[in-house]
C-alpha cells in the first residue's frame, strides 16, 4: 500500500525519489554516530524547512521517525532507514510544491489574504 502511495506521489510531483548518494551517506553516518540526522534548508526568503530522521528505539515498522517541518509538521514512522530517507525527501519536496500551487505554507492562500477568525 505504501509503495503505491509513493508511486503516485512520484508521478504527481514529477521528481526523482532518491536523495543523492552523498546525502544518503551523510544520513547513514549521522544515524550510526548519534541516532539522528537533522538539516535546515532555506528555500525562500525567511522560509525554512527542517528535516529530521531519528531512531526511535521501537521495533518493527516504527524503527525510524521522520519529521519535516515548515509551518506545518509532516511526520511518519518507518521500518528502514532507506524508507525514512525516501519519506523525508517526498515531504521536503511537497512543501514548496504546495506553496507554489496553493499559497502554502501558512494560513494565507490565493483567495484569502487576511487571517481568519480561527487563526492562532
């Protein structure tokens, strides 16, 4: 089921799924060394996406936690480091694509420029 979901995301975002090999090696080394890898990427003026992959200590499909944050938090649990890297890459690419298409990330959109009453 997850592989079908990833295939659809790949097609929709028209992107390569894999981190470059050098970044994969960087992630693996950090996880082996400290149990976590973290990176912060500014992709627009004052808009930063933070990526985190860390070991959870839990067995099975929850072995790694992936978190990508940019106004919103996208999070997943993964059974393998390879899958965690793929999910982090998908989420990292998804944030700017949603912003380009829908005015995301923030409460503002193409049709709503002022904060709503429910905005914190």
